[in-house]
C-alpha cells in the first residue's frame, strides 16, 4: 500500500494565512516570516500535494479550484492539531494570549475592555501591554504579540477596523490662550502619531508653540490639561469631563480623524477565533460600532 506524503503543520498554517489575507506579505507579518519564506512554504506544500494551490500575478493571488477545496481540509487539520496541543498541556495550564493596545485606543476605558475579555474567556490568561502604536505594531510584526490594537497611521487600511474617532484640541474650561504668545502644548512623548499630527497642523498654519508637558500615557496628558497647563490634541472620547473642546473660533487648525485597527495572527483553532471575536466585541461595546 502506498503511503501518502505527510503534510507539515507549518506549511498548512502558511497556506491558510495567505489564502485568508490574499497576500504573502500580510501572511508573513501574521506568522512572523518574510514574504519570500511564505512563498517557499506554499511551493513546498504544492510539491507535496502534487497539485497547484494558487495562481500568482504581480497584483493578485487567487486560489485554484483545488486550492479552494483544499482550504477547508487545511482548516480542519489545523483545528484538530491546535485543539489536541491545548488538551495535551492539561486543564490546569491556562493558555496565554499576548495582546498589545495603543494607549490612545483605550484611555480610561481599559478596565472595561479587559473586564469584557475576562468575562468571556476566563480560561485564558491575557497578557496585556499598553504603549505607542508604531512601536507596538513593529513588535507584533516581529512576533512578540498575538494581536495588537493600534492606530492606522499609514493610511493603508491594513487590519480590521474597530472604530473611528476625531482628534480634537482640549483645554481646561477656564483656560485662555493669548494668540500673541506661543501655544502651550501638552502631549505624549515621541514617537506618538497624535503628537506628530498636532505639531504638523500647527506648523502648517505657522502657529508658534512651546512644550509645557510631556506625558508617558494618556492619563497623564488628561491630568495636565485638566490642571490648566496647556492645550492637548486627544481622541474625542478621551476628552476629560472637566475640560472643553476648542473649536474653530479658537484659532487652532482642524485635526484629522483617527482609525483604530486590530491586527492578529491567523488563528485556526476555535478558541483562537473566539478570542479575536471577543476583542472586537469588547472595544465595540466600549466605544460603539465602527463607523
């Protein structure tokens, strides 16, 4: 009896990632591999199967008819594999999920988001890191996190959009600015996309500014603004209750909207997919559905 060739789990996972993302580059980011490595893996899988899985053009990746039918087989194999590995670790070991979140994405609502995740998946140990979008995404691309919620600063629309918000100018209700003087600016320390957008907008209008406070987190920026130290650019939902938005009559330039996106690694197992769904639900319950 002829023994069929063995199918490597890494090759199957790569195939599913490329098929779902329609991109070798995006799949590589998901699995922590280069574009060329992903291409080699797909070619090896095709050689083992003796069938072509994908048609490739410079701008498009599409599945062959066999690739379409094999995709469901690959998913079933990965589901069985991942669930078996989880069972092998035993019931006492809680699976860990490494989640990184931009400070701007949560602000004061981080406890609410984490509470929803803990309630929906008490069996999972969430390891949460809060930081700056650009640094967190780079770390995710390097394989340090299972998922990240970060600002789409590239404008390329990558990732799954969770919600939009406006960036606004915020100041204490009693604060006043003498336009003959430099604007006292409160912000997060660089690198910060909101800080960069605020400075670019001010300099485009030739508005002089001076740094009066650099914070390490959104909460620190909110406190400095509430204390009347100066003006800050913040996401609209992070406007402190004792502060006000400075509108068009303030002499300050308009700021762009912001878009928060979820990037996650390809999860074939049912548990992994449910965690990703729970992350989306946690943010949308906290901030409303994406617009």
